[in-house]
């Protein structure tokens, strides 16, 4: 979802800011109290951040960032309040100053969760075929049990959409944690066609959905299956299941 600015005096409508600015939802876009900028949840490289876009010049400033996904979001004259998922724990409520500083956690809804097997999770880049005889890099969330053992079974989990990206909310992926507790690794890839990486990357799957995106996924999972070595710093599992 992109931002648009409509001038009530002239009737002119134009895009607000660069085309790479992608709002997660219209429900998470709010005016600042002085009406000089917008707050929004920004989809960026598979992550969800809180950012501001100034009006009318469209300058972007990222406020709440990191390897996580902010989802529910509200603001008042003094602070931001939002939920945050990082792939290790279900969502809790956080708050910060309007500029994103002094962040602190307000809730601990699922303290019992820490008694379970906590996955190690990182966002990795993988070099994969681009479908035109060359290669390109795509991102993926890499989740493994904390024991560090290899080789291990692998689930390559493809997100829906296609213009979406791998979400970290627990309710979307209950099975991840069951598999991880049983020794599996999970690769949640953002192949060609995924949103949050710019219009060009997302639109490449247009009229080619199910053709260009598996070109990214299948060679990677098969290389993992063949190899007991490391791929771009990632332990390579011995067996894999491709979920599409």
C-alpha cells in the first residue's frame, strides 16, 4: 500500500514520498498532532517498522526498527504504543517516545513461552538463480533449535500473496515451533514477487506467479539437502520439505 496526497484546493492527487515507501495497512497510518507528517507501519525488507513521512515533501524517517515486525500501532501527543513480534516470542505491547527512543515493554502475556524451546532466528541473504542465467540475493528468516547440531531436517516455508512476505506472528506459524522443538530448521524465504522490497521486485511475479518464485526456492532447498557444509553462514540441513 502506497501513500497518496490529495490537494483539496487544486484537486491534484500525487504520490507522497518515494515509491519504495510501503505502508502495511491503512489502519496503521495516522496524522501527527501538528499535521506536519504521518506516522505509519512501514514494510521494509521483510520487516515492519514505525516511520514518519513529512507532508508535503514526503521525507521518510524510520523510528522503531530492528529484526522484528511491528503490527498493531497507535499514537498520542507524547508516545507511540505498538505490538512487536521477533520470531522468538508472541506479540507483546511496547511503548516509546514519539521519536522511537526510550523503548520499553509494557506486557508479558506469555511468560510460560520461555519454558519452551526458543529458536535462534536471523534474517539471512541467499544467492539464488534469477531465472535469466544469472544470480541474485533474496532474504529469508532462518530459524533453528538452539543446540547448533547439523545436519537436520529443513522446512522451506513459502508465504502467500504473492505480494506479501514472511510474517513472524505466532498465529500464522504455530507449526514452526513444534518442528523446531523436534530438531527441525525452518527457512521462511522472501522470493521474487514478495512485497517490501520495492515495486520492481514485487511486480516480477506478475503473470508468472508459481514460475519465477520457485526458481529462487527450489535450488536453495536442494543445495541444503545435498550439502552438510555451510551456505552463506547458515548450517545446511540434510533433508527438506518444501511447503507451497
